[in-house]
C-alpha cells in the first residue's frame, strides 16, 4: 500500500458494530473487533464504540485473559440522555482492574447546548478525548467558542439509515472548514462505509438509495482544509469526487488538481484534526479499498 494512503488511514475506524445498520449483538461485535485486531488490516482500527449504559454488559463479555488477543480494549463511550448517570457508570467501570484491561480513551457526547457542554466538561478527565456532537441545524459559532476554551473536539454525523440523515456536501464542507480554521479536532459518525462518494442503498423502508459521502473524500478534504489552502468550493469539489483517478497518489504525497498533501501534512491533519470515523462495519471499508486496488 502507498505510504501516503497508509498515513491517511492509520487508526481511522472506530468500530461501532452494535449500531445500525449492522446492529449486531454485543458478543458478535466483540468477537469481530477482537478478530480485526489480529488481522493484517489492524493498523486501520482504533476504538470500540458502545453506550455508557452497556459498559457493565461489555465487561462481563470480555474475552478471558488467556484469549488469543490480549491487547487493552480501547473504548469510545457514548454518553447520552442523563449524562451525569452516564459518567457515573464510566467511573464505576474504570475504578477496577480487569483482565484483559480496558481503557476509556474517548467519550462521544450526544447533542447539548454550549452551556451544558461547559458543565459536563468539568467532570471529564483531561486525558480523555471528548467529542461533542453538533447538529447541522444550529449556529456553529457558540460551539466553536466553548470547544476551543475547553480543548474538546466536535462530532459530525455524516449519515444514517435514511436519506435525510446525510448532510449535503456544502453543509459538510462548511463545517470542516470552520473547524479547521478554529483548530478544533473532529470525528465523524455514520454513513462513511464507502471509500468514495457514490449512490448507495439505504436501510430505510420506502427508500431505495441516496448519495453517501466517502471516507477518503472526507479525510483528504479535511487534510487540505487543515492546511487552510482551499476554499469552500474546492472542499465541496473534493467531497464530491467519485473516482479515485481524480487524485494523484504516490508514496510521498496525495494530490488533487494543483494542490498536494505531503506525508507530514497528512500525518499532522490526522493527529490534530480529522481523528476517526465510526463505522458499524470494519470489513466494508477494507473491501472498498481492495476494489479500488489501493490494498
């Protein structure tokens, strides 16, 4: 695989197998995540995503210490509803030692007002990456101010099981550019199973298909935006590219039109800006990359 693409996609998938449309049982999802960590493509895998309310169940289902995989279980825990109760569940789950060990390395918080974000952040350990979901139908500026103050990240919902859950390219491009300008990291969730933008089936009744964003498009657009070298129209154009031939790929850089992303710029963007995307499938992104002859 090209070095530039491996840098772009390293630890980019947060596995969310218990969520729609896959909606696997927790034992099934744990088994798939454990196998993925032992696969040749484990370099693309990051955290296991689950709600705070299911932490006790997750802990009971953990493979035994002598299982084939003994790596610490890195979790991204979703806090929604009564966030105080959710944080208490997290605290209770982490004050004991487990074998194999678990590490809550990120929190994903359901939509809150900026004032509520200020309150909850005071109760979250500084070493835990925290991503607050920001809907597309709200004024972004107050959120940028508070996230910058508290050193937290944003979570963008890039899809769902119905067509109206997908932001259009302009909405998504505006958010990416605004977050890049404010130097606020983000993660994406939902709708990014496919490498490139395309017309795909939805999972909703009475709907046949919709246009879905591609994780390569989002990652490349985000890296260029973080360089602050592109306009909104250019970010939208990158998000709407549907052919891998639109990009110039080599070991040392990724290019698009007259723009280029050297390895260091890609690495910096992934570390500081576009952190990951949640996917209910780990295999689908892998298969997409094989279909494009990128793996």
